[in-house]
C-alpha cells in the first residue's frame, strides 16, 4: 500500500443462528432441504399473518452481546427494512434499526507484530434472512425461499480496522466466539457466516473519512483479505490518478480476483425503516440477562489462560488448541486419560490437525477417539512402545479404528527393554563393524548414530531407544579404554 494513505475498514458480519425454527414462525431452519419446502404463510408474508418472536433468537443474541462486552439494552424494538428483491416475497425484512438489543462492545485481536488492538462494535441486532437467488443452473434465475425468515444477528463494527490483516483477525475472532457459544456453526461456504466490508482510504493524518465502498460476496476468510487488499489498492490508484471515489456496492469475483460494481450504495433512508407494527418491544430483564450470563460457556481467551496456567503449555500451543472449541474439547479429553500435557498437545497439533486439514473432516468425525490417543501416549511413557512405533500405530488406529493396545498385541510391537537381549545385539553389531568402531575410538563421535541406527534396524525399531543409547555408550567406552 502507498505509504501516503491509510485504509479505514468496518465490517458487517451476519451470523445465522442455530435455532431449530425460524425467527418469527415454526418452519425448520435445516440447511439443504428441497428448495421452497421450509416455508409457510408467515415467512412468505401472506396478507393477515402475524409473526411471533422466537425466544431463542433473543437469548442467543444476548450471549454474543455479553461475550463482546456490549451493553444489553433493556428495551429494543423491531423495524421493517423495505426493499424489493426477487428472493424477498414480503418486500421487507424484519430487522432492528434505531433501538438494537446490543450496543457499544469490542473485540481485541493480536496482530502478527504481537501488538494487541481493540476493535469497537457499534451494535449487534436481530433480523431475519432473505431467500436465495440461484443464477448458475444454466437456466433463468431460480429462487429458493427456504432461507426467508431464518434468524440472523448482524454484528456491525466501528471503522477501527486499518488493514486486511486486522479485518481477517476480527472476523476470525467472531467466528471463534459464535462457535464457542454454540449459536452459529461459522460456516462461510454454506453462508451461515457472511461478511460485508466497508472500505475507504484517506491521507495519513487526515481526520475525515474518505468515501466508502462496500464489498459483498466474500465466501471465505481468504477472500475477505484478498478483496479488502484489492479495494484499498484500487481506491489509492483512483485518487493518485486525480479521480474521485463514488460510493457504491461491489461484488467480489474470486475467479477474476477483483471487485466489480453492483449498484450505487444505499443509505438508511432508502430502506424506509419504520417500527414493525406486528411485534411488541423486546424487554430484557436484569434477571434474564444474569441467568444467561451465568450459563455462558468458558470463552476462548479464558480457556487459553487456564491451559497455560494449569497444563504449563506454551502460549503458542494454548492459542492453537483453543482456536476451535471442538479441538480444545478433544485435547482436554486426551489429557483426561494421560497426564502428559505437552506430549498430548504435540500429537493433537501435528498428527490430529494434519489429518483434519488434509481430509477436511470435522473433529467430531475424527476416527481416533480422544481416549485412545491418550492411551497411545501412555504406552510410550510406560516404555511399552517407542515414539517411532507409536507413529506407525497411529495410521492403523485411523484406518482400522482399533485401540492402540490391541494393535500392539496383534502386531507384536512391544518395545524390547530387556538389557541382556539388547547387549547381545549390540555385541553382534560392534563385532562386524570394526572400521566404524575404530573411527569412534579415534574420536569421531558422530559415528555413534550409525550404531544406534543398526541396533534399531536389527530390532525393527522395537528396542528401547534410551536403553540402546546407554548400553551402546558403555560398550564403546569399554573398547575405547
């Protein structure tokens, strides 16, 4: 980015709530059902119908409000947001505008420089989703209204971000929080977490904001980062060429790697907001708020600190393990079986996450149960198997879903810890390796690794490595003296 300028970025994040029924009717919210099957007169806006607010929607919104240090307003009201679109049969959305349920919160992110940055949240409000227009079937545009009325929260940030990295970290934190709270699955690909970015640039040191442009259609974290970087550079190029930024809405095209104009940017008055006449104000009593607050799960930052203090894990390990609640749960289920916290962390961070990322499976579908991984670690620590043998057992556990102790028994993989047996093998190897023995006697200590390798080869990796090293050193030193 041209150093003359700085970016000003604000994000609007929509999260689809994990309620079983829609925001104002009893229709299912299940993703993937046949098009236009999860509908009724209420979510289609037929004349004379009346919406009824789903209490879970309010409860879930209060949860994310509390988790982001928002003020939870005792009274909030719904509003009608009017606009025409083919996938919006009612011609309006029920949303919140002037009096939202949550306001004035924040999220703190840690930048790659190690610096912490606090990003303000203007508001979090409840609303219903619109349907979905489908353009890629080789036919005319098709409309699926299953999503109409599905409950959403919209989290609107302050324009506090100054780079695509900050926006990426902020969005990651929101995803992490909604997953920990179990109010949204955070799946951007399926559209249950969506993000629009408002981007402007200004000369460094300027107080006034530049003209903002909104970018939509970013369906992955990577695309959010790419789209913001593209838009920053694009606006700087326009200004450097003497042009003027026009306020408009852009669609991100991931294939072309560019943002294309969609329409001029709407202002609030374009939507003709007015109070929703069919819904009463939402009143959140202090008792209800306290009850929800007392039942909040352990949040990621608190869990990270606890893991560092209780399990003596490095900060890096604790941060990685707590990125995802299911991964953190899996780790804590492993250490319920083994007390070796650091080795358990190493296995989860390397072997487990490697498979999950490569195979793109959720941890709940991971074939190795946490207790079985804990048992494998115990077998290493007890000296029953070596770490090398454990690495050979793990793929068998993945593919055959057997317990490690069963695999060890079936394949006769028990570690050789018999001193006499190992000494006998060492003697045989030293007797036939006269040249290498002489090199060791002459002070070339690096040849020691050759002898270790030969013993492990002879025992098919089953010899206790620590014992091999000790006995080899003793035997070689005797020959040296």
